[in-house]
């Protein structure tokens, strides 16, 4: 099956590294023009832009902290000025925050996670919807997590933000569907990226993690990116208002495979 996103204008937040970078490049491979959002490491964003341009697609590097409304306003204004709008938004910017049990958590740290993962995604989504509803087409893909449904001790802000992102996805999908706009979420499991190297590089931590994954391995960023392309394409034209888990079976109650 040949998936084509030719002529589509995409914006991927947090696209200068990890899963966001992989999604940006995969969208370009499918024919989309891609704007690369970043908040730090502009050189990394420029490198992704160069890779997209080398594929023959238009590319932009757009600096914005998604938790800052002024930054987000300017980012979407740049999309309008440069490309005349947007067809695909992938909300990938996010942080997991500092590990702390509830009694030890600092409210500033907790709030920062929610501001980026949830408020930032909503702010970008509302800007995208204002444009997509008017044109009668578009796709918003929110990058959630297995922790939308699996609790994560020590990371209550992250888990809460992803659970809320899942319900936000459903609600916005309900609002947007009559206008031909789809809103979905994608929930990665344990993906091998530099940000979690401390886990997969440590034999004991790695073994513990793999015991929670029925397929017995960590996922790759290209596997998440491939599903993102499918969900953003017309192949998934009848899908909206749901979270698709790409997690090696992590959310499939793996402990019950050994006797229940």
C-alpha cells in the first residue's frame, strides 16, 4: 500500500530529537512538507530541516515553547505566512519531569509537566483546529504514552498529563468530526531513545523493563513514526477519537500471561 501525504503541510512539535524527529522525517518520506518545532538545540532542528529538504520537501525550523501562548501564536502565524496554513499537527513536545513521590513533589515541577504535555498540546490543537475547521480537513495526532492507562509511581504529573491528553483527544475529536477533521492519539511504550539511555544501558534496569513487554524488546522510533504516518494519512480516514497503543503489548496485562 502506497501512502501519500503529498501537498500536506505538517507541524511536528518537539521534532528536533527522538520520536518527534523520526515522525518529522517519516512524514517527509510520505510526501509532506514539515515544520520542525524546537525549544532548545537549534542546531539539531536545522539538521532535521536539512534532511527533510534533501528529500525534496519544504521544511521550516520554528522555535516555540509550547507552554508559552505568545510563542505558540507566533509559530502558527509563521505557518500561515510561509505555507498558508496547516493540514497535520503532531503534538510530540513533552517531558516526564523529576521523579518524586507525591509527598516529596514540588508543585512547580508538577505544574511544568502539565503545562507542556497538556496545556501546550491543547494550545497547539486549538490553533490548528481554527484553521482546519475552516478548510474542512485536517488531522491532529497527539503523542500520548502507555501511561495514559498505566500508573507510573514517582511520575504522577506525567501519567496524569497523558491520561488527560487521552480524554482531550476524544473530546476534540467529537467537536471536530462534523467538519471533516480527525483527532487521534498514539501511545508509545518503551522506545529506545537517548533520553532513556540510563535505563536500557543498565543491565538490571533493562531486564526489569523487558519483563514488562510481551514482545521482549524495546521499540524503535521508526516504528512509532510509521504508525504516525498511517494515522495522519487517508488510510486511517475512518479513525478518530481514540488512542492507538504501539507498545509491544505493555498495556496487555503481561503479568497475566504467567498464570493470572
